[in-house]
């Protein structure tokens, strides 16, 4: 399941990142803003970041049960949860069906990645060839916060 999520989400992020790099005016215009030098620059930086995240997810697809693969999955899950929270805030201010549908996709991917990652850790209780006890697993968990608490923190910080 996590492998499929890394492929699907990684593919979407890579395509989005590439499109933001090549056509930042379309991204900015879809938010109801006029492109200028600063917004084009930020859209391209955002495109580069999402392209990198997407490529990392695609490259990690066959390593989902290892520490590195899970690290990529947790990063991808965190990105999607934070993006969903920020999109909700923007959609409430700007409106528009495209933002709401994008939010649903980010929230679903974030929730599924978190669930699939946790299932691998709990079921295997190991990373690669290194076995971990339950106490070590709990102490080293890279996602101690739940998605709703991350979302609420993001909205309060951004607001």
C-alpha cells in the first residue's frame, strides 16, 4: 500500500512541480493573483521543492519498509497534511472549487501515507535488518503528533 502511495503521490508532486517551474503564471493566476517578479520567483521555488519531493518519493518506492523509505514517506505525509491545512485556510479566504478538491486530495494522501507507514512499523517492528523493540519504536517515532494537531498548529501559526 505504501509503495503505491509513494508512486501516485510522487508522480503528482513531480508533475505539479515541473508545471510550476515551467508555467508559474498559471499557478499564480489560479489563485486569483496577478503574476509579478516576486510571485513568479516563489512559484518556481515551490515548484522546485515539490519536484524534488516527488522524485524522492518515486525513488523510495521500492524501499518503503526501510528507515530511508519510511523517512521519505513521513516527509511526504507531513507535506500533504500541512498543504491540506494551508489550502483550507486559503479556500476559506479566496474560495473556489479547485482549491477544495485539491485540499481533499492532499488530506487523503496525507492520511493514507501516515496510516500505511504506521502499519509497516507496527507490523514489522524492524527497519531493514535492524530489529527494534516497541520501546525503541515509540521513542524514535518521527511523527509523534497527530494530523489534526499539526493542522491546528499550522492554521494558528499562519493566521
